[in-house]
C-alpha cells in the first residue's frame, strides 16, 4: 500500500480517529486520539507506507451519524483485508439495519456458517473500520453487550444513538 491520511474528529463519545487510503476508503477507525493505535488495526503487510495528517472524506458521515443520520456511515467505502469468510462477515455486518442487533450465532448463520460462532466473534474483533462496519450491533446470545475494542460504554452509546433499547443490557 502507498499513502494514507489520518484525522481525529471530535464526537460526543470522545476523539474518533479515521485512517483512509488514497482512494478515500476507510482502512481503520476508532474512538481514540492515538494514530498509532489506529494504524496498528491494519494487518502489518497492508499498512500504508506513509501516513500523513489531513482531512478525511468520511468526516461528514461521522458528523451525520452523531446528528442522527445513522445510515450515512454505511455508505462510506471501506477496505478490509482477510479471508473470504471474514469478508462475508464484514459484508453481513453492514447489512444489519440501524436499530437492530444480531447475536454472534445470528452473524455466523448470516455468513453461511452457522457452526462458526467463534469465527463470527473474530470477524467483529478484527473489524478495523469501526462505525463504518458496525460490529457494535452484535451482542452475546444472552443479549448482553459483550466486548468492544473501544469499550463497552462506547458500544452502549452507539446502540442508544441507533435507538436500540439498551436498558436490558448488562
């Protein structure tokens, strides 16, 4: 990979950093102001050779998300690196409508591999472009929030913004 641009945006959930390739595709993003942490989310052999601070094209979609226009984030182009199974998992994550959630079991079934619940969890764990590929919409089978790379408080906040009733989440 060649060059990439990185920017940190202010959000109600804290700083949100986005790494985009030269074509404006999000490679990685998350709720941190650490450029190093975001770049590290990209598999080493696919990391950009040069990362420069600048303006990211996805900034408007992030602003729209926090203004209540949730689906704009699902239209942002992303670039992810993984096996066919992972690619299908990431595609399925983008199909979960705002205001809805899947369990890891449901995600595995949507991926065409109902027995691959652990793989479904790995799909979420390895999802580098957080928000734009909404792994935060996946819950444990008991309905609890489970983990999230950017913290359970951010996950809860995102689901609340998407109008998912979270009062029952443990």
